């Protein structure tokens, strides 16, 4: 399904985490059709400006004169609140009815479903073969840890054959929430307050950055 999701008016995007090492050079890797499938890059892992290994990356850029590549992607985090959603679906047949099914779930840290919203309806595609749905919303609170927005569609039975009843595909978007709790329970053991003990590490950590509520650190 060719579609775009907008949350509070901004296009949904995965957040790229940059590779932590130094990238010395990259070569494009073509797919069987000649399109760029990714990049094979020589990387320096220990900061001595010498090649240590070759890594494959999907997204790289050297427009600044220095190669920068995305190591991985994380889903976006949405703060507590009521968030408007708009879904645009395109590349459809023109001026036909499409049945649209939208499901939205939110979950807490225990895996429980703390929110659910759905829509089932029929919409007519435009002369450009598009539909736009903007009646959806997702509510996140402090206990929301993650959620999912799912959409599925098919051509209505009233559509001309052989379109009638055929699927237009599906799409899913994931997100994180604040995942915080206002707990008021305490446990004492032999008169001492029970507390979790954190294990810290500082040796070998160069720098850390916060990406959508998760910390990613460069290691030496």
C-alpha cells in the first residue's frame, strides 16, 4: 500500500541512529535493476584512521565531504496527549469505492492494552486515484509505552471487475510513549526500603545521545 501517515500535521518518520565509528570510504551496491541497494563502507572502529572492517549500510551520505551512514532506525516517541492522525493513500484506481479499515492500539509496560480505536468505512477515490482519512486520533498518557497504527483496504464489491473485492494492501506504523508510572507502592524488607540497584559503566564510553527516549553511546 502506497500511503503516508501524518501525526499532528507532521509526516511520520523513523529516527535514524548514526553509525558510531569513523567511515573512511563507501561504494554504492546496486540491486539487479541497477538501483542503489546500499553502501559497502570501510570503517575505523578504534580511531587510528586505519581500516578495521567493512560494513554494509542502507543509507549513507557524503554531501558534507565526510561519509555519514545510518546504523539503525528507531520508531518515534509521542508525548502524553491527544494526537491527530491523517492517512493519505495513493496510486489507486480512480473514482471507485474503497473499504478502509483502521485499527489503533496502545499498550502499557505490562503488555496490557490500555487503548483501542477503530474505523471501518467506504470512501471514493479522487480523479488522481487517492483517498485521505483524517478522522483518526491516538491518545497517549504517561503509562503508554508503545502503540501501533494499522490500516488495511480493499476495493468495494461495487467496483468494476476485476477490481471488486481485491486488496489494496496494508500498512503499519509503530511508536513509543512516555512509559512512566506514578506508583505509590513501597516494599520494606527487614525494615529497609527495597530499591533496584543500577549497574553503571563509564569506562570506554565516548559520548551518548538521546534518540526518542533511548540512549545510544559511542564506545572506544
